[in-house]
């Protein structure tokens, strides 16, 4: 169920999709995963990321095998690297199980964008 793929323009980078998954840290704990279709989010004017570039990012790849099954490349390793980044910027670590749950959820929601 993937859209027609223009192999000549298939690159490595951000591809807009239908959904994203978010999780908020509040009162000393990570909240529930929330699904959004809006690519924009609001944030407080004094958010540290705006003033001091304090953030962490972990990109990973999902692909469809010849058998049609979707595979996520080294998801656990990516989650551990994200935890390392969190520690590096003194940010509460995002739990590995919640990271994996978020990745699986957003991959399933955006399945039509997964290339072979």
C-alpha cells in the first residue's frame, strides 16, 4: 500500500508524513504518548531549545522487506543513543520502552510512506 515511488528523487532526510507521536515531561514524569496530525507545536517563549539550542534528536529508518514486512533498523540502539543524549544535556531520560512504543506506533500510522 505504498504510494508510487520516484526512485530518482528518493533521498535521505525529512519526509512529511500524516502523523507524529509526542510525549510531554511534566511534574517529574513522562506522560502518555499522543498522536497528532498537525506538524506544528506550540512552545513557551523561554524554552531552552530556542535560546541555548538544548535538544536531542535521534533519527532512524523503517523499511519494507521483500516479504512485505516492515522492519525498523536498530531501534533499541537508537533509543539508547537518545538516552545518552538526554544525559549529556541533563534532560530526563526518555524510557527505552516508551521510545520503542512511540516508534512502532508512528511507523504503523505512517505505513504508506515506508519505502521498500
